[in-house]
């Protein structure tokens, strides 16, 4: 800041002339600002790196969720075939037990046990189908197909 006040002669006591004009100039040069700009730049870079890391974490978590849902659905699908074989074997065992019972070679307990095993196998097969549908829908939701 700088300025000029015109000298008034004390002897003649003349006022400020009518042609007097004033002007001011304010110049700021941030040479010595305590490294404020450097600190702001570093803080912005840190925030950008933090945002990038958060994005990477979200991407990895989403990838993990999709892979886990796919693995669950795949396992549930494979279980359907296993339980279908179990139902087929239980039906064969029941048929054999029925034949043995009809011939008088087996007791009613053996036949009842074979029928119980067949019923359990059918329940297990239906449960496997339900689990697959549930896992498949969870996969569809994870990949964004369901809302």
C-alpha cells in the first residue's frame, strides 16, 4: 500500500486543489504463504488416492460377492443330480424290499425302512431343487438382474 497526501501550506492554509485525484493499487504476491498451496495440493492428491482405493475395494468386494454367489448356485445345481440318483436308488431298494416281502423273505420292518428311505430321498431332491432356485436368484440379484 502506498499513498500521497498533498502538502497543505500552513502559512497560506490553502485547501486541497479541486483537480486532486486519488488512486490505490493492492497487489498480493503469494511468495511466502507458509507452503499453503503445496499443502493444499498434497491434501487433494491424498483425497484422490483415497477415492481410488475406495473404488478398488468396492470392485473387489463386488467381484467376490459374484464369485461366491456363482459358486453357491453351481454347487446347488450339482446337488440336484446327486439327489436324483439317490431317489432312483431308494426306489430300486424299495422295489426289491417289496418283492422280498411279497415272497416272505423280509419283514415289514425292512419294507417300511425302504419306503422311509425313498421318502427321505424325495424330500432331499426337492430341497436341492429349492436350494438351487434360491441360490440362482441370489446370483441374479448380485449381478444386478433382479432389484
